[in-house]
C-alpha cells in the first residue's frame, strides 16, 4: 500500500515540496507521486534521490507521469 | 534523443548551458548590445515595450530579437522532445501583477537576475547589491512557500492557447522585418527605434535571433532558471540549478577578460547607478515577485514557449510593467533612481507580501 501525492497542475517547486512533506511524514516505504510536466518529473526524482530514496519506476500516465519512490 | 534528453537534466547539462550563455552574452555585447547587457530579459522586454510605443522613453526602444528567440527556441525544443503541454488557469491575474512589479523592481536596479550576473562578470560592483537584493527577495519567497503559498493548479487546455505567446513573438518578428530600422529615423512603420542610448545599441538582427533561439532551445531542455538556482539552494539545499548560474558568471567573466570587457569598479559602469539601497531594494521586489511566480524572467519565457499560458501572462505583465515604469518615472537611469522609483519599490513590496500572505493553501 503506497501513499499517493497528486502534484498534477502544480508548478515548480510545489511538487517537490509536497513530495518532501510526504517523505518526512512516512520516513520509509513507498510513495507514488503524480506529476504532469517533465520538469516536475526530473525535480521530484532528483529531490527523492537526494533524500536517500530510490526512484523505482516512472510510468507515463495520461498526460503526465506516475513516479514510484521507495526507501527500505 | 533519449541520451540528449537525459544529458541536460544532469549536472554537466546545466553547467554546459550556463557556460553557453556565459560565452554568448558577452559576445552579443561585443557585437553591439549595451554594456554588461549582452542579455537582460527585463531590459529587453522594456525595449520591446518601447519599440511598440507603450512607453516613449526615446533611449530604450528596440524590438529585441533575443526575446523572440527565447520563446521560439523553447517552442521548437518542446515540440522536438514532445514536451509541449498547453496549460493555463493558475491565477493568471496574480501572475500579471507579479510580472508588472517584478519589472518595476528590476528597472529600479537596472537589470533582471541575468543582467545582475552579467554585470558582476563585467566588473560592475553594483551588481553585488542587486544580487544580494535578489537573494533576499527569493528568501522571503521561500518563507511564503514553506507557509503553504500556492497559485493553484493549472488545467490542460487547447493547443492554440499554448501557441498564443509564441505567435505574438512571431508577429513581433514579422513587424520587425516589415518595419526595418532606418538610419537616423526614430520610427519605421509602426515600430519605434532609439537613435541614442541603450536602445540604439544592438547586435545584428540575425545574430541576436539565432543566439536567442539557441539559448531558448537549451534552456527549455535544462530548465535553466536564475531564481530557481537560489530558491532551491535556500529551500532544499540543492545546488543543481545553482551550478548553472555559477558556470554563467565564471565563463562570462573569462569571456569578458578575453574580449576586453572586464572593467572592475562601482563608478561609471554602463547603464547602472550607484545608489546601493535602491539597487538592493529594487531587486528584493523583483526576487520576491519571481519567487512567488515560480521562475525568473528568462524561465517564464521558456515556460511560455512550452505551452504554459500562465507564464505567458507573466511575460505580458512584465511588458506592461515596463511601460508603467517609464511613463510614471519609476525606472532608474545612470543618474540614479527615477522620481517615483522609491515609492514604487515600497508599493511593489507591499503588493507581493499581500499576495504571499493571502494565497495560502492549508493542507486538509
């Protein structure tokens, strides 16, 4: 069961802020982040990696992406 | 294509784009653009406002092809890499107002963040105060962001909506070709042309346009942003975009040294004044407005090129803000701040703070 962050429609830096909020909340496990631009996809992936999370999967979904990040 | 796509998102990608701008901005100056103003998004949009006659400051009127190139270059990159996403609806009126005051603040300092960096790279010590103001404004913006400030979500829209600003820019280019500059004339067709001052100084049209297109293309790929550089550093301790502007300053400094454009000092710098407080204060307003709007003036052009209609509204706000700046005596000149520049900085700060405090979204 993963937590979902819906950052679609938000512009930089909000998707990253929302992702980091969720990361701080759950500490570990799996989070799915929905974004709708390539910039957000890159920024969210970069921020998650810098926090020690792994980008497990990036799937195209509708007009955007579903990014799955995990931490053991 | 995939490799290229990934490259620009890497550290070396952003460094190479910053370096590219660092080489070509000083070269544009060498080829005719004003001093320490190889590229200045605020100044050039102000010159466009002048060329259109939205203000009648005779020394700053020229349809700058670099700006046209930035938007169209980004559009081309967005299409090639399938990133053109028409979208609108995230508080456009707020973005318009932020754009106008960002311009008003920038013209008190006499430069956007790009020019603040280029002024520093050209030896203008006043650029340090502008940058300090910029960082201070962005820092205030990050406090609002941490407090839940949000302009709300965009909505997907028709392709034609995303095309509007690129089409306006294309229209400007057509106007320029139909009304070319005539030596010694202040007006050609519908466009105004400066005979003296910064507006009269420019590189050849085709060179400005091609370099503008190249920078627009590369900046769309790399998400180059001078505001984001400081914001991400303050907010996330992340130096990715910051590497880009460091590369810009260092390479521009070296390029200036090579072509003989490095003149260190505070006095008699080109298109600059020495009123430290207002160099700082103007950029506090601009930095805060850019932070609240999510991008530096260059980034707003690149976003507009990839279909972001809200960024396009910010750009139009900047152009209108430039007209107000010169019509109301808000803009500075090398002699110092304009007659109402100080009042404008205070009002701009109040407006930005009002927007920052009132547009907060609390998590449910």
